[in-house]
C-alpha cells in the first residue's frame, strides 16, 4: 500500500500562534483529505485537496501532487483546535480506499 | 455538509458475542466504507462496498466480519464472534468513488 508520513507527531502551541503540519506520501494520489479528530473521537472533514490550495477561515491547505506532499496551515490557533490532525490519501487504483497517516497531536494552551 | 449517521455511539459486548454496527450513508452516494481505529493508533481501512457487493477488503477483514445493505438505506458491519482485539472505534464513510469521503461520528466498541 501507499505510505503516508505526517510530521511533527506532536505539537504544543500557545493560543494565537501559527503552525504548519506536513503530510508526505509515497506514490501519486487521486484524492487527499485532511481531518480533525476531536476529543470525542469524531473525524471532521477539513479539506478535500488532491492538488492546489484551499482556505477555510483560519485554516488553509496546499497540496503539491508532483512532489508528493501536502501542508495544513493553522493561523491564530485556539484551544478548540486541539486534537489529532490526520492526512489520508487514495491511490486512485482502487475504489476510494483511504490510507491514513499516524496523525499530528496538536495541543493549544490558553 | 452531507451527514453520515451511525448507531449505536457506544457498544459494550462480551467476548464471543455477535455485534452489528449500523450506518445510514448519504442518500445519493454509492460507495460505502468501514474503517476502524484502535485506541491511539491510525485509522485503518476494513472494506469498501459498491453496487451491493464488496469491492475491496483489507487483510483485517477476515471471515468473522461481514457487511450488507439490507434495506437500501442502512449499511451494516457484523462481527460474528468478537475478540478483545476488536475493541476499537468503527467509522462508516460514504463517497462517490475516488473523491471526497464523508465519515460518520463512529461507534466505540468495547469487548470485555
């Protein structure tokens, strides 16, 4: 299967700080999604971004498919941003099976 | 945003018992998936389902697992004889095949 590596594994920030989370993948992909797992365990869709750049409020994401990486930017972080951020990719050769990275655990302190 | 629902939110069962986890996917999506996440680990693919049959399954999805769409709306995952290591969060997802997938809130299964 495809390898998905996320960095850093852990990130601790003060409220108001900015951060960048990275996702590297080992093969060309048809689909890339970023998720936020909240304290209740729910996976919240953040972005569907197989290529290009998208923004949604304080969050933005960029995927450079040719170089096999994606970045998630969080600006002016808030305590509610805490949780695990997962990147997941679909290789495109199957009917949409997603391969997940191990996630980045983000903790934002007030 | 489209919504996938799952029931129950939490299920506790004894080892060896059968459990059925239920999902109501988004009505106009045709591809359905089950994933699981053991506590503290990454999310893992179990199975994909399209046109009323399994289209792909992982090595985790062995003979104790089965899926079906009994009534055209619900999508179920059955675990025939649960083991301690089946304790995990189980997520249902729906999509249009190779594009964005929408995840349900999950069912936390605890096997004692």
